[in-house]
C-alpha cells in the first residue's frame, strides 16, 4: 500500500510541476514570481497580466490536476483502494504546483489545482466547490476567502458523502491545511482589512 501511495504522489508531483503561470509569464517576458504576490498561480496572473492570462492559468492548473487523478483512477480501478489512491495523486499535484523543483520550489498556492482534483475525484464536489467559490468572491470580492472556503468544503464533503472514511478524510484535510498555510499572509490581511480585492491590477514595467 505504501509503495502505491508513493507512486501516486510521484505521478501527481510530476504533473504539478508544470507551472502554467510561469510559462504564461515568460510568454509575456516576465517572471510572474517577481510581481504582485510573488506566487505562480491564477490570482497573481489575473492581477498582473489580466483576465485572459488568469483564465488560461486556471485552466492549465486545473487540467494538470484532472489528468493524473483520472489516470490513477483508471490504473487502480480494480484495486481495493481505488477511491483513495486518486486523492494521493491529486495531493502530489498540489505539492508539485506549490513546490516545483525546477523553479527552486517557489510555485503557487494550489487552489486551482485543488479544484481540478475535486472535479476529477467527484464531479459533484467540483461543481459545489465552483459554486461556493463564485458566491463568496461575488459577495466579498476576495479571491483568497473563496479559496479558503473551497478548501474547507473538501473534508466536509468526504464526511457527508463518503461516510467519513478516515483515510480519505485525513488526505482531504491535508489539502485544507496546505491551503491555509499558503494563505496565511492573506488571512492576516483579511483580518486587518487590507487584502486586495478582485479587479485590482499590478502595474508592469517592461
């Protein structure tokens, strides 16, 4: 079992290391990590390069999570841990996204990737997360708050829909803890009322 988990994590990590925001930034002659929040993720791409770059980053990060989760699910469909192992592949994706080795472990915050994992793991969860995210962002204009809310949804969904499967719950909680750790500076700004709202753009000097 341990070997299977390790293989799934490695597969996911390999996919996760593809940094969509970094690639799009380079296409625009910048290193996205030197602008805005310094993260190679959807929100920073949106603020720094605009809606098109933000959408493409979100799409790329979600797809890179969906592919390995579905791949592992197909490979392990007859395995007794067929539902659990895709979650580990998804966790690997988030780790690769947040800490890509080829970018000196400086990546994003993993929310778009987590959304892709949710959708591939259970499409109902993916839709619920998207709806929750949109509601929170529309009402508050805080992307970070919407991101934290969907990370909390993950373990709640496991408890409700998967009878609180302990192992799956623990893995889902790792996604949540990771999101809160990566957003700790955002949480401080939310508390202080200084968090950036969606629509604010970073000025780039080329």
